[in-house]
C-alpha cells in the first residue's frame, strides 16, 4: 500500500473499514478467480488515445503532449523504420497484393529512398495510380493508424520473419549439398536425432548426384550438354547399370558410344576423382536450376523415372 497515493489510500481503507464478514467459500471463489485471471493474463488492449486520456487525469496538458509525442514517435519509428530496412523487392511483392490505397499509405510512411526503390518494382500503371493516391493521402486518426500499424506488423513483418526462417533452411541445405557424401550423411543423422523437423525440411531441399536420374528428361539433357565427356566418364564409374543407362540416354549417340567405350575398357579411377566429378555435375545442376534453365523436379509423372 506504500505505492498508493493519498486519495487511493482513502478509498482502500474506507472499503476495508466498511467490509462485512466474508465467508471462507466467498474468499476461496475470489482467490480462485484472481489466480485464474492472473495466470491467463487480462485481455487488455490500449490505443494512444487511451493513454492520453489516462495521463490527462493527473498531468498538465503540456506534460501530456510531451509524453504523447514521445510515445507516438517511438511507435512510428519502430514499424516504419523496420519496413524501410527490408529489401525493396519484398516490400513491392507485399503491396502488389494490397489495395492501391494501402500501398499509397505504406509508401508515404517509409523512408523516401525506400519508397523510390519500391516504386521501380511496380508495374507502370500501378505506380502511376499509387503516386496519385499518395498526393491525396490525408491525416489518419490515432486509433485507426494504430490498428493499421499493428496489422501491417502482424501480416508483413511476422511473415517476413517466418520466411527468413525458411530461407535459413535453404542456406543450410546449400551448404550440406556441397559436403562430401559421408559428411552429409553424418550431419543429417545428427540433425535427425536433435532437430527432426529441421532434418526433414533439409532432406526435401537437398539435391545429390543420385537425384539426377529424377530430373525431367529435358532438364537432364540440358545439364549433360554442358558437362565434358571425360567428367561424365568419371562420374559414372561405380554406378549401377540402371542408373548408368538413364544418364547415357540423355546424351547424343556419338558421345554415348564414346563414353560407353571408356567405361568398358578404361583404367580405374580414384574414389576422390569420381566424387569430385559427381560434385561438379551436381553443382552445375543446382546452378542451372537457380538460373531457371532446368527444373529439378518434374511436374508430370510421365516424365519421371522410377528406380
């Protein structure tokens, strides 16, 4: 009670003095209700206007104005500065799905340099329309602005965070893809034991030399058109006949005959050279897929091979 002001102390002490006898069952209900609400947390929400009304009850207007300027400034600084730091392509993708008026509002709130870069990613018709709307954007009441900012935070910034987590799996998969097969298996085995969900996601993102037979035929042909025959020979050493036939089927007749002769009568090669050749072909496949020149997965079951 030492934290109460004099007026609050009067209210509490009078209530205590006037309190009649309370039964143990009433006390138990009151305590249980309080404990439940305390554990779950009160469903309270507030807006800048609520804060201003509260402060106005015991502070002079000039002090309230000073505090509110700081509160509103900090809130606006937080969300709009954070959005301004996001890559302009991501912001453009987000506002393309929104109503042009929402896009105009967002672009009037972010930093001018950010808005200019985002504009360059928008189609010309939309860009011109959004610019006209930006010229006519009027001040928005605090309660509405508060709702808009929180909606954008939940819809954009939280999704961005989730996408960043997905991107981290893609980056880790890219690292694992470039490991030696034994190291790759060891890492995945450890992750399966410690973080099974992440391990499953990573396995779906990995692409190894063994997965090349699952490429669509057109993609496989495009890939091996760019691989020197001597590297194909090295990579195919030690593979089973079915796997070898699928790869050879992606080559031209002359190149195929030459590689078959090398495989049937050539000298054995070291495991290290074979692994390096396979790694080079796998890296090339990933690079071509990143450029959009090939597809790593077939959309048609008729194009896929079973093994």
